[in-house]
C-alpha cells in the first residue's frame, strides 16, 4: 500500500544496517520496543543511529535527519528473561528533531480511548518482506484489523501456555498472509480516529513466524504454529510514557501535555492551580506535573483552597496524586470535596501530578503550598501527616488533653528502605464501646486503606505491634473507605443520619470487588443477578473478570463469584450513555431479611421531578468490625434543565438527575450506589444506577444516574422475569 506514514517513524541502525524501528513522540524522544536493545551501555548506544524522515534506505531522502542516541529507558517491569511482556522503551536522541512536511510526531491515545475489534489499522517498517526473506530498503506498510482481546489471549496461550501477564494486543487475519515481520519491531501500530487522525495504539513486539495462519494452532506441530501480529498495548502504558517524558524533559511547561504552566515551581511558598483562571474548567487528556521544594530544614504544608474534579469510585478518571521523593504515594484524590490539610515531615520535596481523561471535566483545583517550621502542628485540628523519619511519635489532636468530636485524622508512615514499621503504644484512651463502635483507631498495611491490621487486642493490652510492610496509614475515628478515595476528607459536624435499622437495612445493596483498590456498588434484582454501572467493569481485561466478587447481606455476609458480565451494547465510555451492566453470580444468593432483591420499575415508567429517593452512604461511625456503617441518604429527582445548567451539558434520554433533599446533611461518604425511589403506584423501586456527578452540596452539584425504566427492555431480555 501507499507509504503514507513514514514521516511518523524512525529507522534504528547499527553501522548503517537497519535493525528496528521507532515512533516519534517529541523533538527529543522516540517510542520503541525494549527487546530491540541487547545492551544499554554507553558504548552500545553510541553505535546506534536514528534516522527520521527516511523512506528509501538506498538514498538520502528529502527532509531526512540523522541523530545519535543519548539514553534509553526500559519499563521497570521489563525482563530479558521474559522479553514479550512490558516490551516498551523510550529512546532519547542527541539534538533536536525539526518537524515539517516530512517529519511529524505521532498521536498517542487518550486515556480510556478504545479502538474496537475489526478496526482497520496500519503497521509499517523496513523489516523482512517474507519470513526468512530479505529486509526491505523501502518502508512497507500493511493493513491489519484489530483482534478481539479474548481471541488474542487464546491464540497466544497455544504458543506460551504459562504466560500469565498480558500487556499486548493483536492484529491480523486468522488465515495469515498479512503481518509485520523481523525488523519491524519497535514501530507503531496506527489506528484511525473519527476525526481522521492516526493514533499509535501499539508498538510492534513479536509474532510466531510472519504471516502464518494461526487457525487450529493446538493441533499443529509447534514448529508450524502461527500467530497474529503482537503489539505492546500503548494505552496500558500511557501514564508511564507521559510521566517519564515529564520527568526526563524537566521543562517548565509543555502545552501538548498540560494546559497550564507546570514543572519546577520556584520559591518556598505559592499556589498551583488548573485551570489558570476561576470560572473556567480544566481540559481533557491532560498530564501535569509540578515539582515543589522548600528549604532543607522545613516541612511542606499543602492546603486545598478549591477542589472540583470528575468523581468516580476509584479515582480512575480525573485525579490528583501527591508523591514524596517521586515514588512514594501520599494519596490520590478526585471528586468535589477538598482534601484536608497535608503536612509532609521528613522531606523537603514533593511531586504533585494531575491527569484527566476524555470524559467530563470540572472547575479544577487550587493548592497553596508553603514551607513551615519543623515544630509546626495542626493543634486541636486534624489533617493528614506524612512521617518519613526513622523514629517518631503519633498523637491525637491536643494530646494529652481530650480530642474533640467529629475528628478524622490520618498519618502516613514510610519506613526507610530495608526497614519495617514497629508501633509501640505508650498511652491509649479512647471512648470505649462494644467492638469499637464509636471512637476507634485503625492501622492499614497499604496506602489505599484496604489491608486492615487488627490491633484491637494489642491496643487494649498496650502492647507493641510490628508491621510487615514499609508503609502504614493510621486513622482514629476514621471512615473505612479507602484512603485517598473521593470525598472521604469531610470532617465537619455529622448530622444524625437514617441508619440501616429502618427500611430493610439496605438489603438490596451489594459491594462489587476486585481486590485492593477496586470497589463498586450494585443492586440485587434477582437472586443470581446484580445491576451495576458499566464503568465499573468496562475497562477490565477478561482475565480480571474472573476475580470479581459480590458481597451482600450486611452483617450476615455472603460472598459470590461473578461468572458472567453483560455490558449494555450501546454503552459509551465517553458520554456515559447507557451506563449499565448485569453481573451473573456463580450461585443464587440466600435471600433473607438482610439480603433481598429490589423491586424493578416498568419499562418507561415516569420519574417525576421532586420524587423522593434514597441512595447508600456511609457514616464515619464505625461498626463492630472496622467497617463504615451504611445509611440512607435522602435525595430528590431534579428538573433536567437544572442539571444541564450546572453540568454545562445535555442529558440523554437514559439519564436522570438528583440532588440532596432539603435539610439533608451530606457529612457522610457518598457512594456510587443504586438509587431507589418511593412511588405512588409501585412502592419502593430501583430507579437509577449511579453514573457521574456528586450530589453533596445540594443542587449545586447534582448527580447523574442511568435511568432504569429507560433500559428495562434490555434487562428483561437477559433475565428470567417472574
């Protein structure tokens, strides 16, 4: 086919001979495959030449530019003993690429952007024309269709049965005949967007032979088996690519990555923000990185003046992350509730990273930073304190005086490298209650607050507790939601909420989990079926779906595996239209007073404004087993115009909007839980599945739900409705 993409590629040569390809990312950086390089020594790199703008290697093409290689960076998990996983590298050149008609940078995918199976993509290079044939002197290109991910993994298992890590995607016909080949490694797999731009979704990695058929691989002798083209999945490494570009370039601002000036922030105090001016919104697909330093003898204090980011359960979409020493994470934040004060003790430098995806945006954030004396403290107030010293003390606010009510404090402790954390309790006096129902202190073995360590016996016996990891998070009177998750830093007065003792103990509500750091909500609609949001399961690779589990039953806990996932066929990850999915459990739940299905509405049932509804929330008041106590948060359906005005977008017919009911307190942890409403004709029915938005704060921050009546026909098709 026509050589239309040579301007995006680079030929890598040793002593004039081509051996691999690369894609142009910036004026200084190339994207390639790690397995191309037998060594990263200075002597080896000096032998490599990178030729941009090259079409025909037998002559010097118009616009051709030649460069030496300065450095190379492999992915941290790449291993030469298993070279086909994490097969990605960044190559830094000496000098600067001058862009023009013959040389251009490649586009990277947006966070969360997906190219469906059968998308026609293009791969090219100067590799072998046929298996064991000669290299091509002129760049060749071939069209390959993307393969379904489950089919890709199935055929690769016939070649590498023990392969457990999949960081790749596949492209090419099952009958063979079209493929990349030896010498094409490192080049980009380019797929088209609707706007006509071509995006590097893969890096050419490997294949079994060149252009072989891979039909019926299992019954073929090993030497005759084939495979589609195998490419490193660029989307999986998008954050790694952008973060390393940011760190290595060490620039003040790069508009291709961040919409506001970032980089090294001068001075020991100041404000970082995005967007640049109030009343605006930050951009989609941003990656911003600020480096903050204060004098060596000072600590760093962060105060969040404004905070409004797109909210999701795990902060997978838009998020702000704070690091100490570039790799020790303090917290990951999103949503509409400003995090509390953060004091970093033991380090005079931090990294603040902000990333946004391609869906909704928000009003952004404004953070004030300053260097403070080492004896600075929050006094009687509370916040998050980060401790990095080899030894130290953790004390409740105003200690030895009594702490105040409605207090939420957090300490993040990192041990020096090669050490673990040991906790010795010198004094301990909290309000006593059965199973620490009220005031309590909890220790986690991970930064996300999932790995809880049971200290109840050691605390009351005043014994030391030795940790088995290099980080700990302590939280007295804490909400048991994961540390760093959306809106868990609200610490003002808590109104008395409606508890689970009334109205059936939220018996229809379930938690959907995939291990540490991943949790969603759902509703029981039949004993073996759960309704949840599609965003919860849409991005999961197939091999992860089998680890999904559903927890129901409140105190009488039932845990079931998930054996089937059905995402609505019209679901859009960008607009979040039809944001619903069905999960089929491995076995029916044992229905009881604490585990019951919720009533479903009729198809197209009206949802009038001011309809009274409820959704799950969590108090900061602890239950007997260190879990947050579920409550019902009272909310009302809003006029569509109100929601559209505040979100500056148009709702689709499958969306409905809600806000807090008059007089309702939001001093609870809002969850992405299902919405049930009290109707005049049907009683209490399930009306919505949480999609996006944050209702706390009244109608100023309405939440958008997927309307269950609008998708009842689809639900009915998949359930045995009785």
